C-alpha cells in the first residue's frame, strides 16, 4: 500500500490529489517548485512505472511545465527524477530565473529552504490549480 | 534546421543517431551518463515537444534507465532535463552509486569531468548499444 514519504510530505503542501497521483507544492519561497508523485508502493525508478501511469504522470509534468513557465515568467523549467536522498519516485518541476538564489546551478541540495508565507502559499497553489484547469 | 549544441557535442560521444534523436555518452569516467537529444531546432522545453516525439524520447530514456541500472549495477538512476547552462533540450540519464564521486548530490556542476580512456569509452558504448538492442 502506497505511503507518501514523510520527508517529502513535511516539505510540501497539497495542490491536487487523485487515485494515481499527488501534486504537491514545495514549501520554498525561493522557487516555484512542484512535485508529481505516482501513488505506487515501493516504486523508485521511471522505467518501473507502467506505461499508462507513466503517460499520465508526464502529461501532468508537461502541463505543469507550461503553467509554471507562464505564470511565474520562468527563464527555464527544470524537470527531474533524482531520488538519491528519498528514493520514492517523485518528479520535480521547477521554475527557474536568472535572478534566482542559485542560478544556474540545480536547486537540489543548494542552500536552505525558505518556508513560504501563508498568503504566498495560497497564491501559488491557486495559480497552479487554475493553470492546470485551463490548459 | 537542427544543429547540435557545440558544448554538448564536445563533452560527449555518439552512441546511436536516427532521424529524430541523438543518443550520446558523456565523456566522464566518474559516471555512466547518457544524453538523449531530440533533433528539433530551437527546442528548449519538454512541454514544447510534440506528443509523438515526446513519447519516443521517453521510451528511449526509460530503456536507457533500465540498461544503465542493470549494466552498471546502479543504486539509482537520475533523469533530468535542466538546461540552465545549455538551453537546447537534452535529457540526462545517469547511473549513480553510493560510492561515486559526488553521491548523494546531483552530478550537474559537481566537480570536474574526468575524460574517458579510449577502451572505457568503447566498452561503455558497446554495453549501452547491446542493452538497447536486447531490451
């Protein structure tokens, strides 16, 4: 039975959940950063996702890329499944800017999280929800 | 007309090429590391790939993940489209080990490349070609 990893859970807020996927906002004011997590127990690698759920996961990942690029006026979208720290499969979609805290380095392991204020959290979640709905 | 980015070209060796994709081995002895590059001029984002070529690209990316995990006895496969340094869309597939040079940090921007010896280069290319063929 799928159980969401507690570290990922602690560091993120729910945006949307259905039977197959969790879509979560990373709790970091420095970057507009979303996780997509297929709800499959024990899954760690993209190549072990079945084809139907892979397709669904990446339809969402690519939609999120478009939404984050537009809504957050990003220079570049970074998309990644890494999992060296937390092996439970999770796909990062991150809006990057030339002026952001660590550009052009990757965000993973770069500096400390800056927790979102409540209004900023609400605003980001709403922008992303609206963007996914309209896409 | 598509032209392969000269920095990516300089830092990698051809494995397979067809009308749609370049598959290249990164010239770094520290990691078994492959790039998949859709041959579309001006393309920078996954969400701007048309669906058919996205599907083909990720069929290859996921096969490579399986091959690298098996043939290089990897702990974890890291898959990413970042593009902060070179915006031309390229997907990284990297075999990671707990004993590798930068574990658990990401490979991007971590230390200096260690160029492959000619025999090691030949061996890796052959392993990957054979793995993709048998998959």
